[in-house]
C-alpha cells in the first residue's frame, strides 16, 4: 500500500520538460508581470504622495486652524502628481506614445502644407503685379 502511494506521488511530482517556445513565452509573461508590478507600484506611490497630505489636513483640521499655506500646498501636490503620472504613462505606454508621435507628424505636415499654400499665393500675386507694371 505504501509503495503504491509512493509511486503515485513520485509520478505526480515529475516536472515535464517544457519546450523552448513555452519557456520563452513563460519568461516573457514573467517579465511583463514584473514590469506591470513596477509601474503599478510607482503609480501608487505617486498617488499617495500627492493625495495623503490633502486627506490628512482635511481629516485633522476640522476647525480650519491651519494657515492657508498648508491648504495651498495640499492643492498643488495632487496637480503635480497627476502631471508626473501622465508623463510616466506617456513614457511607458508605447501605443500612446506612438499615437502622439503620429498626431504630431500629421499636424506638422498640415502646417507645412498651409505654409506652402500661403507662399504659393504670395508668389503668384507678386508675379501678377510684375506683369501689370511691364
């Protein structure tokens, strides 16, 4: 009886060999999960840094005895933290970054086209004026 149990447990504990592609996918998922964990941790720290002073002053100072400078400080911090979070999102999220770069290129092309059209009209106008004077 013990031998049967031992063999059953020993067979169930064997680690099956993973193929190279499965190992690669597993490692890729692990790296992605670690990267997401780092990003989430950074966002959480930035969020807490920005909003904790505001919440603490609102909870502690019910009678509004603190000066206005503390209130202004607590209003500025969340704005700064939102700005930092936004820039971090733009840095880490490749899709958003690429989309912004695409919009930027489109806007630059449109301004170039508009400038070219303006230059063309001015040049055409000057040519007409010169031909009238002749």
